[in-house]
């Protein structure tokens, strides 16, 4: 019988009810009538291909204008050529994410509260020193004006026309639909979305002489923003991590001027279990027809991704010291025909590459766990599991395995583990080997995910061995088949395309 390996991540408060995880894999739907074997398949998330190291990091912001990329790395501001050569332009303040916008000539860098202007024509970089400038939390551009929110207030401002260095002391307004501070703003389709803690209102350029912006009557949402840097736009809409008077931790997209919930109960359960979500960071990108909203939780070491094309969620993660931690990306730009992301810890800048199966010099581990039975089936009988066959692309082995350096192992407290002789305990160091045969690991749980079997390894076929069958036999007995959860995973740097899985089970009479 077919076993439901396809789908998205869904782990509930009770793993007895649902324990479907998907890490570093995402589904792609195949349109009906296109001749596919199934309605979809799981493919591996892009790896990280190193482009350059810019400064010491972390990479706090990326921006592109006039064919040149710009990078905020640590406390430095750089330009980045198409050959990924970095040129230092100036020094900025702060340590967290930055917000950037440009008017074609000037780049405005909002570092909350201090902000800076770089003139791409005169090559002058300077802090905004206008005595009337109140500081900026986030910035956008609309009709010749930079618009920005004043930190810790209900106010947002506009700069002088085509001049971000100059601010008129009267060129501000207040978002007063609800008495909450403006924590972020974004310009989308020539409209300004002002995000408060518990509300959102929308303004536009009315061209009035005293202050050009005006509120759109009726464009008001009684849902606010929990994390200022979670706001991002994609697919003709705006996405953010929400909060309101009743709670927090729901992910929304704007449906016109109404908030549409896109997070599932399972995703919300995960988010709301994190101790701190106010530092969440969101960015968007599109690759191979998949528009993604990436939502990173730095304090929780977690990364969730929403695929607009399938409306399904999955997890992304780095794999360090045997554990899944937050993905290494911190921000994104589209540049030089690449999806470019910056590292949250150091100065590395990467390309998202679907043909790269590692995170720069680190292993990328993928994982999929799922219930043996499809939803709605309820077999409570003792059953024998004879075999599980993974329907996946085989013969994807490598000519040689890339070498990875051994890493020192850490305890949960961050201390290095040593032997009695005082030597560091390390992961295995991989060395090159011709004709490498990639492996898939299988394990299972018969108590709905509470405890697990040992791993059972199987081949995906050496390069060119397209007839390889990835099959495991003699998988034991279950008291209740509906409680068995299977999990497949892998770390080898090869293509992964999982079309389905077949399970051969026979129930007993009792």
C-alpha cells in the first residue's frame, strides 16, 4: 500500500495525533494530466554555495540598486561587485538587522535609531545629522520620498523630496487608529503599511501640500506585528508574524486590507512554544517557480518556510554537532542572477543553489517523518511490516565524496568534550573516495514518536545505477499500525527527489 510520505510539516501538541516533520525538503506539486507518477514529490532544499566573505559579519542587510549590491556586515557598509569583490564605504551603528531603501541616487540605511545615507553618484557616505531627524526603525520609498517610522512612537515621517538627508520638522503624521506604537513599515504597491503592536493601517500619497500622505479610509486591521523584521512582501502581498490583544504567534499575509492567517495550528504551536519571538526575521525569495516566505527565530534556533505555491510549511536547518539549529541565512537579495543570502554569524555571503547539497563546507541533513497510515485509516490490529520501499531518484552517487573536516563535539552547555587523555572528541572526517554510494537512513517508532528504533542504512545507488531499489525488509511487528511513524534521512551531498513510498503490511487476526 502507499504510505503518505508526501505533504508538509505538521507536529502537534500531542505527537500521538501528528508527528510529521520535514526538514530541508519541500513538496512540489505536479499538475493533473502532466504525466507524473504522483501528484507531487519531495525535493531537497537549496544548499549554500559560498560567493564571498564580506567583513567580519554578521550580515545584517543586503540591497541592490543600479546593478550594484550593498552589504551591511557587522558595523561596516560595503559595495559588492558582480565578481563579488567588496569595497568598504563606511561605518554604521548597531548589531541587529537593518532596513534599507533607495531613490535611485541615495541609499537610506536605517539602523534603529541612527541612520545613514550613501550617495551612489557622489560616493559620499554619511550619517543623517539633520537636527529634526528623530531616528528610523524601518524605511521605505514612495513617490520620491523616503518614509520611515520613528522608534518608540506612533509617528512616521517623510524626508524632503529626493533628499534623504533633509527632514522638515512638520513632515510627520501619527498612526492613531489604535493607541499602539509603530514598530515597522513597508511600502507595497505604492501604499504604506504601518504596523503597530496590535494594529495595521494603510496610507497613500494624496499629494496634499502640508503633508503628502493620507490614511486610506477603512484600510485598518485589528492585528499587529510581533517582530518588526518579520515583515516582508511577496506574491503581490505582505507577510508578517502577528500579534493582537488576544495573543501572538500567528503568521499572516495581507489579503487586500484584511489579515489572512497562513500558519497552521502545528506551526503556531511550535512558534508559541519559543521563549522569545520578537526577534524573528523574515525574508522572501522565488526559485524554480516556488515563492518562499522564510521566518527565522534566532533565540529559538529555528527556521520555518512557507511555500506560497503549495501553501505548505517546512523547516530549514543547519546541522551542527549532531543537532538541527537555525538556518545560516539572515537576509536575502536577488543579484547577479543569483538568490543571495548572508550569514547570521560571520561575513559569508552565499548563493541558494538547488544543485548544491551542502551548506558551504558543512553537511546538510534532510529528514522526513510520517505516519504509516494515511489520515482516516484506523487499523488497530497487530500487524507485520514486511518491507518499505522508497520511490526516489536513484543512481545519484558521486564520483568522489567531498572532504569535510572533523568538528569538535560540544555539550548542550557549549563545552568541548574530551577523552580521559585530554584529546578532543570529534565528528568523523570524511575523505574523498571514488564511486561513492550514498545512503538513506531509516528508523521507526511504534509509540507515535516517543521512542525510536536504531537506524537502518540503505543505498541510493552509485552513479548511473538507476535500477537501484531502496528497500528495507523485516521491519517488525506493531501492536497498532496507526501508531507507527517512519523517518528517513540523509546527509550525503546528492540530489534527493522522493516521489512516494510503498509499505507491505499484513495484519494478524487479533
